[in-house]
C-alpha cells in the first residue's frame, strides 16, 4: 500500500466527517420550535404571510431536498440570508435580492480578521513554546522546569477571559502601551492592525503556549528514554548536541502534531478572546448571532469552525504519517 | 524609548552572564570557584535572568509599590504558607495511612486539597456565610468596595453593590454554590452517561460498540464550545422566557457533549478488563450484563476514572464559566462567576484611581482560576504517583 493511497484515504475520511458534521448542524437547527419563516416574521404574523415566506424560502419542501440545497449553497460560499440583516434590510427598503443581507458578505471580512489573529498568535506561540519546551526537557527537574511547569499549569487552568483581563490591566490600564479594544476596520495599515491585534494575540499565546510547551516537553522526554539517545550520551556528546541533533529530528512528528492540535484548539479560544477585546472576528459574530438567534449565521459560523477544526486535525494526521514511516504500514 | 531601554537590559544581561564565570573564578572562595567551573554558559545566563527577575520584583514591590503586584505576591506567599501548614498538620494528625499520604505529598498538591476543601465548605454553607441573599436588592446602587463612606463605600457592603443594588460579597459567595455546584452536577451526569455506555460498548462489543464509537467520533469532530453554543441557541428557543429551564438544558447539553470524552476513556479501560480471565469466568457463569458492568468492570476501572473525573470537572467548569461569560450560560437571578466577570469587566478601567474596584472582576475570574488550578495540582500529583508506581 503506497503512501499516496493512505493519504487519499485520510482525505476521504475527512470529507465524510465534514459531510456528517454538516448533517448534524442542519438537523440541530431544524429541531427549533417553529421554522425560519415564523422566526423571521415574529409572533404576530398572519398564517398567510408565514406561508408566503415559507414558499419563498422553499421551506415547504421535504427536509432532504432542503439539506442538499443548503449544502450546495454552502459549498459555493452562499450561506443564505441573515435574519437580523434581512429585517434591517426591510426597514431601509432593500430587497432580499440584493447582496445586502447575505451571510457570506458578513462572514468574509470577519473570517479574514480571525485568520489574521490566529496567524499572529501562531507566529509568536510556536517558536516560544518550542524553545521553552525543549529547554524544560533539557533541564528537567531543575528550578527552571518547576517554574515552567507550575506557571503553564496555572495558565492552562485559567479561563481565557481571566488571562485577557490580567493582560488588559497590565498593558492597557496600568501601563497604557497597547489598546484594550481591537476596533479593526478596512484600510488600516499593517502596523496599526498588528498593534490592535497584539493584546488578543498575546492572550491566546499564553493559553496555547502552555499546552504546546507541555506537550513538546513530554514528547522530548519520552524520546530521551530511548536507547540511541543513551548511546549518544555515552559517546560523550554535549547535552545540547544530543537534543538538537539526535532527539529533535525524531521528535519532529510529535511536535508537528502538537502544533496542529493546538492551532485547532485556538478555534475554541478565539471565541471568548474576541468577545473580550471586541475583535471583529468570526467568533464575535457567532456569539452575537447565538444571542439574537440569527440561525443562518449560527449555522454558517458553526460550519466554518468545524471545517477548520477537521482540516487542522487532518493536517496533523497527514503530517504524522509523512514524518513517521512506522505509521505508513497499516496494522 | 521602550526599545532603547530594552536593548540596554538585554545587553546588560548578556554581558553579566559572560562575566559571571570569570568573576566567580577570580574570587578567593573555593566552593564558588568549583561551582563556576562546572557551570555552562546557559547556566550562567539562567542565574543572571533569575537575579534580574528578583531585582525587578523587589523594585515593583518596595520602590514602585504597585498595589496589584503586592496583592499578587502576598496572595501567592499566603497560599504557599497555608499549603505548607496544611501538609505539616496532615503529617502529624490522623491515621497512619493518611499521615503516610501527606508525607509523600508535594506542597502544591497539599495546597490543592486545601483549596478544594475550602470551596466545598463555601458552596455547601453559602446560605450561612453570605451576609445577604443572592438576589436581594438594596437601595444603594453602585456602592464602591472598601467600606469607607468617604470614598463612596458602605460598611454594610464590604465589596460594594452592583448596578441594580445587589451585594457583591454575597453574590461572590453564592457563586461558589451555583457555578461549582452546577459544574459538579454536570460532571457527575457526564460520568454516568459516559461510563455506562463506555463499559457497555466494551462488554457487548461488535456492531453496538462500532455504532456508539462512530457516533462519539462524530460528536467530537465539532469543537466543543462551538457545538455547545449551537445547541444553546436551540435550547434558548425551546426554553422561551423560562430562564431556569435554560440552565437545566445547559447542564444536559454539556453533560452529553462531555460524556463523549468519558466514553472514550471508559471504553478503552473496559476493553483491557474484558479480556481478563475473571471477566470471562463471570460471563461463562451466566451473569447478567448489569452485574458484569457494575461488579466486574467498574471496581477495576476506579483509579483512572478518578483522575479523569478531576480533569473533566475542570473542563466542564471552564466551559460553563465561558458560556456564562458569553451570556448564554447560567441565567440570572442565580449568581455566578462567569456572568459577574462579564457585568463587572468595565471596572477594570478604574485601576489607576481605585484598585479595589478594578479588582472586582478579577476576583470573580480568579475564583474560577484558583479552583481549576487546585484541581489540576491534585490530579497532576495523582497521575505522577500512578506513573511513579509503575516505573
């Protein structure tokens, strides 16, 4: 069995997962009392109006047809019309034909913002946590390791908003270096954007670094117990050389896995952090839509989050297969 | 300005770590000389960094007199001493077994146990400990904390009141009951569901096991907080204006979502047990499935499940706090820490003028963090002990 077919198999499995997840999301939303038309028009709507909207949106068709319509739309990037925007559009005299209330138009810029936040976080967190993790493995059971252990355990255990408010207190209120609100808009220069993004990114970094550092440390210590490391040490190599030349190449697989898994973890963290800093990302949109029950937006955000999560996990799997020959032989 | 002083600091640190070893060797102290000979450059760097950090802490505490830093340091020192004393007491009082347990315990684990006991007492006796009821509304709105009438405080409300006049100290104490209590109930429920189906899947096997495992895989492929938020949207539509019903729905939703992780573990543990001879014998005796699960598998899966319970509790607790913080979790009038952080968060901007007011949201958030840290300390120690015994 070639390596290509294994990877293709994984990709197929990922697609299948995505498909099933979309079914779950679609079915969950269909468990709502009443339907889109009722929710759109409110309690006082006449039955005729509800029926008209229902026919207009195609809600009178069987659920299977509706699901595939929604899925086909989502695949093209068309997630339907947002309730809140549709109502607003009706007020200012817009029709639903125009692009005004579409979920996609709302989602796209915010998606880009969230990706920006995640990239800044990853750019800080990955090198820092790998360095600390390797140092902690190198000097394990030393004072440095103990301090790193206790402080990472503390930051893993703290809720994201606690870390966020501590950072706001230190860097925005007591020493006004960074802005505590990330009001990002179009046409900002990169430096400005970076400045506004830095505090939320630092918050996420603290949370993710703790996980990544602990996993890196565990992966390297695990390797240090293997015989060829013992051999390298008995040859009289320096501890630094043992780690960098002998342990690290073999630790690459678990470390790549750790990085990918933690980026997937970012997806959950991003929601709370975006709300704290009023960062105009997809997480904030999601929470706002949950509060006003704007179902099409909730559905779309959920799908985007789930897709990113599955994709990153898939990436972790494939990287692990590529970097570890033992995984290429199916048991 | 910041960058220039930063470069100067960095240069100073590098220079000091380069100079540390020759300096140590030059001094006429034999032990210091030997230590410097053994020290690597990285080690010297570490010592210098530690010295700079200590100096900075000293400066912040005594020269700049930063009140938040003073509180932080006093808090950590106080907790450390409390943990140490608790361990000391535990080592000299109690049965032989408990004394032996305390003798092997690190201070962090002792502190963790002490904090958990403290939270448990607070949540059980909240009605007696809190000065007022959690939903009791007073005429004095927005009383500042501190209890000093000249500064807008009121001795009757040591931590002040919120924007509709509820006593914040009482709400903080009742938060222990609601937030911790609800998280505990949810974790128990998740464990009931997860272990039951996990052991059943292990014991029955075949298509039943395959079916359950695939369903769980499916549920785990959506990030948990996202899935919870999606389901809470639907639950809030079902609950309508009945706020308390939403809290019940939240318990069920999080319990079911979290039971998937418990299912995975208990199935894996169960799988190792069902291949044992004693289980085979019980099966051949013709025992019922309920007997097999509760009398054969459960007693042997006790230890790993207990550690998992601690970790699960932390996750559930943080999820509930996050949901409440986002405004879709535990609903008012119940007092809870996540909602308190959300409501009080704006006060953080007053840190320069009134540190105690700014500390209010941090107290609620810190209460959440402290408990999870404590549980993690204990679980860390338990896992370490379990792995240490194996090696």
